[in-house]
């Protein structure tokens, strides 16, 4: 009888134990609920299209397709450093050594190229050689010879070289005296510039609805193509489908746009992830793919 009595005896024998049990009964469920709420709230969505509803993505979608950017021709130009231009353009090939490009940091690759000297290296970079297009695929309007030279020095010195930074181009003379001597002409020029800007804005507003209806941020795609993708896709380096080549793009388009997006983001064969533009967002890379696909349809 004593054994049966002990089996049914309560574990709570004192008032303190009873109070502790009651408090635990309230606190434990509350703590569990708080932890679950924090876990669910702090986990970012990673499913397909999860980046489409971010504030940045929404702002880009509702932004006007057309805009006019007025620049002061007399304002001092801000040049890119060698590292900045390398990351924006040159890394597409030189980070991985694609198409035989000398790999950044490889003294073995760069030593025979550094030996002829800076002037010869700059000449080759401007004219292009082998799979590398002239100026690395950039435009003289966007990237100066001086900036290309800085990129060469950055890559060479990061690969065992000891080249000196090229001298910055001389700044143009100030036009303040001319403006003082001809205020009326300056006013006429300002009025003409304002009229031209207004006319450009009107024409762009007319074209904006048609561009917006096409869908996709092709402006952002063109910008990334002009600064990065062009290095390979403009000339078809390493079997990259050439821009506008319908025959080359047709079998790739047939695989589906999602497949093309994933290949561009993760990299494929000789193409590094994001084409070497590590700082570009996934949405910008997708836009660049959409831009190239639209040109090949």
C-alpha cells in the first residue's frame, strides 16, 4: 500500500514550490511566443522575387523612364581611380584570367607585360589586343585615357610592378574673363540651353509611355552593359553571345529568361559571377540580361 501511495503523491509539497510552478506556467509560454515572433520577423524572405518588393526596387519601377541630366561643361571632372575602373570594367576578365587576360595578382602573367614599360601597355590597352576590345570596351566619352592608364598601373602594381601613377591632365583655363566681358552673350547662351533642355524634356516625355510599356528597367541594363558586359559581349570574347546577334542568342533565349538570369548572377563557364561586377545588384544584372535579350529579338 505504501508503494502505491508514493506513486500518486504530488511533486509539489511546499507553498514555495507551488508559487514557482504557477509562475513558470505563465512565463514559459510567454517566452516561447516572444522567441517565435522574433524568429519569424527577423528572417528575410529568400524565395523567388523576394527582392521585388524592397523600397529600392519599388522606387526604380515607379521612377520616370526618361529624364534630362544637365551638366556644367566648366565643372572640374572627377576622375575614377585605377581601382574603381578595374572593379567596374577590367575585373570582368582580369579577375579570373578569362580569354588569356593577365590575372590580377599574378606576377607570372604580368611580368612580361610590364617589361616593355607603361607607354607600351597603355598603347595596347587603347588599341585592344587579342580578345580584349579597344579601351576594354569603354567609350572615350565615358572613360579617359588617363583613367585607363590609372587602371593599368593599379593592376600592374598589384601584380609585382612598380609603375608610377600617370600625371593628371592639365585643367582647362578658366572662362571667367570671357563671361565677364560678354554678359549678354552668356545670358543668350543660358536661355538657349534652357530652351534646348525644355525641348528635350518634352520629346522624352512623349517617348516615355512607349518605353515604360515595354516593361523592365532597360535603362539600368544598358548602363551595366556599357560599363561591364560590353567587354566580352561586344566582340564575342570566349564564345560570349555577341550583342545583337540573333543566331547566337536564340538557343540561349529558348532556355528561358530565368535560366539566363541565374547564369549571369552565378557565372557560367568563362564568365565570372555577375560578369565580374561584384557590386552590382541582382536586379541590375537581370536588367542587363533583359537589355541584351531585347536587342537580339
